[in-house]
């Protein structure tokens, strides 16, 4: 363990393990789903606050589980190109991480019981299934991230389930509009994972981690990344001309310069250089989600 790692405290280690730069993936679906509920004229602030806490905790629990099982499977080593991983670097032990995973998911479950009591039993199943999926992402007999299903998992749970689920809390209904609005959320959050897997193709291949990037190659990953950006920019157009939203719904188009810069980066950069692309992809997702939410409210 080098001196820089030795200087990291236990508290700082847990912050690192939570991967704070990925947490917009937990915030944006709740924000957009809540904005749509306000647009529909039915909104309960407490529901969104609790949903946000649960979403962030499930994201953190998923990150902890990912750190643990990538370490156990040999996918994460001290030489990895991406940000420091706490188990591979010896900052947190396996037993400590197992306890951390249990505590975080337990708190998320207990908080979610308020929503179950307030809204109905269907929220219990959504919450339980989300926790199971968070564990199954890298754990269990068929880890999703190791079998080419990570992108689909992120798109469904951080896009459709997170956004539509939040909308359902307030309205007790699921309609096609809420699904449409969830698409750019899922698309841009999935792009964060795409950059991560694109950067780590060689390491994942050596560790037997069959991400879509490993299975289908770099060219596919670049195409997938660009396709999801195009989807995100098509949705405001659809919302305006099909669902009669005002011109404010085009606010996300202010992110176009950043989108163009990110496309250039995914084609031109390699290895550790892509860490900046990863960071900017997360910020792009958050900024787009914020502007989309404002556009829904105005």
C-alpha cells in the first residue's frame, strides 16, 4: 500500500466506495418523475424526498456490491485504469463491505416501508425487486454485469423504473407519457456505464467479465453511446409536437455543445483519459435531467 493510500481515512474510504460521481444516476429519475407529477397537478413532497433517499441508498448499495464482487472475481486490481477501488487497495475489508451492503440496503428497505404504507403494496415489490437487482448486478450465480446485461439493467432500473416509479407514487398510475419521459433518463445514465465498460474492455476481458463492450467491441460501444444521446435529444421534440408541451421542453438542447464534446471524446480518447469522459457523462446526465425537469414545470 503506497503512502497516498495509507493517508486515506476509513470515513474517506466509505465515501470513495459510495462512488459519489455516480449518484446523479439515483437523483435524476426521482427529479424527472416528480416534475412530471407536478405537471399533472398531483404532487406530495414527502414521497419524493423518501424516494430520493431510497434511490440514493440503493445506488450506494449497488456500488458497494459491485466493489465487493469485482474484487472477489479479480476484475478490480490496484493497477486498474479507473478510480481507486477500496477493496482492491486494502482500505476496506471484505467483512466490512459485506456489513456495509447489509446496512445500506436495510435502511433503504425500512425507509421504503413509509411509501408502501402511504401508496400501496405494489411499492413493496418495486423496492424489493430493485434491491435484488442491485445485488444481482455483480453478485449471485448469474451476475448481470458479467453476462452482457449491465446496460439493460441500468436503462430499465435507473431510467424506466426510477422515473415511472416516482411518478406512480404521486398519481397511482402509469401512462405512456411517463415511459416516454423516462427514456432520456435511462439513456444518459446508461451512457455512464458504457464509458466505464469501454475504458475497461481489456481488463474485463482478462477477468472473464462479459460486458457488451467485451462481447460486441469498441465500435458497438461508440455507436451505443451516440445512439443514446440521439434518443435523449429526440424526446423533447416528441413531447412538444405530440404531447403539446411548451417550448420550454427544449431546454435540454442547451446541453448540445457538451454532447458534441462527449461524442468526440468517446472516439478520440483511450484508457485513463476516459475517466474525464466518464465524469462529464455523469454531469451531462444530471444537467440534462435538471433542464428537462424545469421544462416540464414551466
